[in-house]
């Protein structure tokens, strides 16, 4: 599965009735709740990375990617826009890009 395919799944589930779709239910609670859920999943992934549990980290990383796309959907940010930003940054080092943000 690609991130583009996962984004399409999130979009399809977003239009389902909230009582039939976790994604629709989460989106109905608003962007703040979507961001909170993404943060929870990210923290869980960090914990598993520190613990060194490869299988649990894999599972939590999948949750992070899914909930990132839900959070982006909640704010109408397309994955293509995120990828375009990554493309824009490709021509410079991470240190140069970070210095420009300061």
C-alpha cells in the first residue's frame, strides 16, 4: 500500500456515517481531536522505539501514518502538498532548511 492509497481510504471513510466509521467519527469531533489522536499515536510509537520492540513499533508507526493523514484531512491539507514541500526541501541540507526557519 502507498501513502496515496491510504489517503484515498481516509477520504472514502470520511464520507461514511459516523456510526459506521472510526475515521468519520474522529473527523466529526474536529481538527483538534484529530491532532490529539495523532499525538497519542506518535507518543506510543516513540515509546516502542525506545523499548526496542520492533513489532510493536511497526504497528504504532502504521497508526501514526494513518492518523497523520486523518489530521491532514481534518484541515484540508492534501498529501500532495506535503510531498511538494518535501520536494522543495530536497535541494538543501537539513541544517540549511532548519536555519531558514529561525
